[in-house]
C-alpha cells in the first residue's frame, strides 16, 4: 500500500518537517513512498526528496499555485491522489497546508486525523498517536470511514534520515491541473516576507529558549536571546509576554500560538499554564527555570531549577560559551 507525502518546501528546498515525514513513511513500510510537491520550485524539491526513499514524485511547478489562495493547490493535491492510488496521505501539521488538505479531504471523502506524533501501520490502516486535552492525555486514532486516510504529522515527531533512494531512481510525474473560475476567486496581490535573521525557524528548531512573564519586561528577552544564540536555538515566548508587547506574536508558543516539539526546550520565567504546556510539552527534554517552586511547568519538566532567572541564566550562558 503506497503512502503519499505532501512535501512543504521553501522555493525549491524541502522543509525539515517534510524530510521527517518522508523518513516516517519509509519506516512504517507497507509499500512505496510517493511525494506530491506543489508551487514554484517544486521540481527542484522533487529532486531532493529522492534521497529519502521517494520512488515517485508528483509535481505541479506552476505560478498559479502561489498566485491564488488555497484552491489551486487543493485541485493539484486531488489530482496527485488520483494518480498515485495511495491509500494514505501524510502531511505537515501547518496551518496553510492543513487548509489545503481539509478542502481536498471533503472532495475525495477522506477521513482525517490531525497532529500525530507517532505512526503505526496495522494492515491497511494507519494508527496515529496524538495528544489530547491540552496534552494531558494521548490517544491512538484511526480512520474507520473514508479512504484515503489523511494524517497530519507534527514537527519534530520524527528524525529525518536519508536512505533508500537516489535522484536517478525517482520518477518525476508532472501534474496536469486545470483551474476553473472558482479556483481564481481569491488572488494573492502582495506578499510580505519576514526577515529571517540568524536564528532557526521556531517550529523546525531542535533547540528553543522561551521567556515569560517572569522576565519582568521586554529588556529581559535580551538575556533569552543570549542563551538562544549560545545554544544555536530559536527564541519563543509565552502568551503573557507577547500580549504585553515584550516580544513579537509570531514567537508565541501555546494553544493560541505555535506548537513545537524540539529536542531541548528551556523555559525561563514561564509558570506553565495549560495553554502554554499544550504547545510544548511533547518536547524531548524540558528545562524549566522559575522562582516559584509550585509553578505548573515543573510537573512536566525533566530538569527543574527553582531560582531567580537573572541569577541562573548569566552563569549558564558563560559556561555554555566556555564549552563550545
């Protein structure tokens, strides 16, 4: 049974989460791993995913994919599903990608499971493990009605590993997509790109350092940034910190922000309200620094430091720099 992976990419370079999902698709077995790559730069991305065991890549490298909102990519995804004959679609649990996938699911009458952190193939059914109730519990889910099965996978749930293929072994198939007037109703008239900066993108980062209300003010984030730079980490923030204007909202972690699952999460001055924990508690190692010994975040921390972050972080940064 073939597995189709919707590959998210950045102008021809597959994103880290896409490589992680391709690795997972190869690991669960059951058949060939196919990829669908949409948008400008798709052809270049298709060549690169071959290294992750993709035997066939369906490509729609067309300006229309990016010129109009959602609908063109939805039509292309449906076309790829028809040509692939895949019974399982794995996709990145990203807001825009999810929008495209949800529309496609309605059109092909597929069942959908979102935010999976583990995958297991049982016969012709994929069983997905996901966190529920704000991360307090986990559940094993499967699609009982509707085929193909659509499963969204969270970032960093798997480790990306090359293997099982080469560019010459991957068949690239161009998709023939015809757009009607409905698909062109919402046109993208302008795009504003955020400056990348020197730190990794938060949802793809292996290390994250986050600050919260305990910092006291916006100046406190300079210390968070110092630690992040020493570790090569991304910077995150709690909702209290972003609502106060101390750090940009795109760095907010939590139920109403971004969901992350890095190898290392360091939270300083964050009490750990359930809304925040829902966005980060699947991190592999959690280090919490808070002067309140009863802070809820300590209940999920692997390492807990009870103390003033302004006394804890400076020597920590100095020691990390010494060891680099």
